C-alpha cells in the first residue's frame, strides 16, 4: 500500500468525469484534491483510466506517492511544460 495525494487542473468539460474516477479510488479532501492509501496495482489502474480521459496537451494531474520507507515520487500526467516554484 502507498499513501497518495492526487491533485488536478482539468478543463471544465472533463472535471466531473475525472472527479468520479478519482472518487472510486481515493477520498476527496478539496475541490480538486484526493488522498488515501491504495495498492500499487490499483494506482496503476487509476493512472490508466485517467490517461484515457484527459487531454494531455491541456490538462494536468499530479500524483504524489509515498511508501512506508518514506521515499516519495511525483507522477505527472498531461501538460508538464511549466514548473511551479513551491517552497
């Protein structure tokens, strides 16, 4: 199991579809933010489902994945051409 934080910025016409997909795997904590424990296999299924629904040239999804060994990984889907300066 991994702890996941998923956030998205999706074109308005696709938001409801993406929200419903995410609600099937994670707990909604804000308008476009989800979190929860998920198996690696289910996380891969979630990523595949999201990839099918987004426009990768416009939409953006970030998935922060944390394992028990406290090593984290960021998975980004869609437009990753701009980088955020987050402190």
